C-alpha cells in the first residue's frame, strides 16, 4: 500500500547556504500513523514539515503526498492539494486576525470542495467547526470574536480546529502545545489524537516536550535520519 507521505533522497538548502539543512534518504508515513518528531533546535524540524506539506519544494529528491510529487505541481496546484489533504497547525498559528474564530476554522472548507463535503457529514461544515471548538474548550461566547482578540493559547486551539475540519489525510503540527498549560495541553492532545484516529489521518507532531511522547506510536529523532543535522552536530 502506498504510504500517505513518502520522502526519497531528499535534499534541501536555503538560498545562499553553503550546505543543505535537510538530507534524508527515506521516510515513509502511513495513513493513520501518529509520529512524534523531535530533536534539538536547528536540526531542521520546521523545514522538514514545510517540505512534507509542499510549502517548500525539494532541491533534489522527492516528497510525495498520496503518491503525488509536490515538485511536479505548479504553485497554485500545490496550494489546492494542500488545502484538500493537509491540516497544518503552524507554529505562529497563521490565523486571519480580522476574521471571527468560526470563520477561521471554516477557511479550509471555503477553498476545498473535498474538505467541505467531509465536514458536512456532521450536518454542515459550520456544525463540525462548532463541535471542534467545543472539544478544544473554547466557549461559544468566543466564536464570533475576531481572532486577534484571543489569547495565545486560545489562538493555538483555533488553529488546531481549523487543521482538523474536514478530515484531512495528514495533520502536521509544529509545536502546537507550546502556549498551553498542563491541563489544556492534555485536553488538546486528547482531542487532536482522537480526531486523527477517528478519520484515519496521519499525524506528524513536532515538539520538544518529551512528556507527551508516549501518546504517539512512533518516535523519530530527526538527527538520526537527517544526515545534514548529524554533520552539523559533528562539526
């Protein structure tokens, strides 16, 4: 069976850099798999996530989502493919500040007919958005508030609800619990992991917090597979 995400002979260097920051021979992630990705600062975690989601394109090698090579797609086609199949919890959230909480969660459904159809199985996309916000512990009194008026922790949970709506095949989470206290962190993880299991979505989760590693079926220390990080550490 084709993995949902596959990396082959991947090399990536930032413009002007003398050496690659990502050099991975092979990485496969199966549908429904929950992967905990960790490693020291500067080892390429966020860069790898951007490559997996087609936000960045490989300089050499291949990254495929559902068998489709990101580099073979135009920029607009990558955007369409991403919104249809990937839920991304960005480290800086990337909410639209003047939109309401509810409208931010519904954004993927506005740009993807597939996400809209999947979300509408709950009755309507709006109903699923409300259900996700409730499960994230965000009171209904906040749903019409502009995103910029929320606390950092509240924005983080809105970003997670947006990533989960419409059951994307892959959910990518870049340090999504960093602004949450312990109780909120545990509740957040309960919802995120359960939602991915229910929709059979692959979950790729980056964190420095080793306390939550036990929730994931597979652990990857990035320098173990990223030869560029290993070379940098040795130097």
